[in-house]
């Protein structure tokens, strides 16, 4: 996954298949034992990628929280809804995991409720 540092979790299966096919292995043609091995490797890669994503989000979240608070105020929002959060993320072209989205949602709403 070093070649794809910004890959999303949903991309892992496609990247994994492309990697193995480039090495001459087609998942569908493998026996059950080899499929299990490939699935275990995929699970390890997914866990590593999740850790990378969480760490990146942890570092970026304070900046995103401030941006989102500013955006909410500019749009006259006193409370962030899930729909307004999705609008903010889409407008700013920010991708977060579901854990990151939830953290952003709660932190922004906490700050907005303090400033009322």
C-alpha cells in the first residue's frame, strides 16, 4: 500500500486484485487454501491502512473542525446535521472514514453549542 498512501478502504480489494494479477495469480482460479492466504494478507493490509487513515485524520481533524465551524457560521447553522456535514465535506472535497466523520460531527457541534 506504499504505492497508494491516499487509498480509501474501499479501494483495497481492487488494489489487491490488481497486485496479485500483476504477479500472475487470479483469485478465482486459486484453490481454497491459497484464497484463504490471500484473504488473510488482504485483512492485514486493510488493518494497516485503517491505522494510517486514523493517524492522518487525528492530525488533520483540528484544522478541519475549525474550517467546519467557520463554514457552519457562514451558512447560519447553529447545529450541524449529518446532511450539513456531508455537504461541507463534499464542498471541501474532504474524505474521512466513518470514525473521522463522527468525531468531526461531535466536535463541531460541541464547539457550536459553546459559542451560542
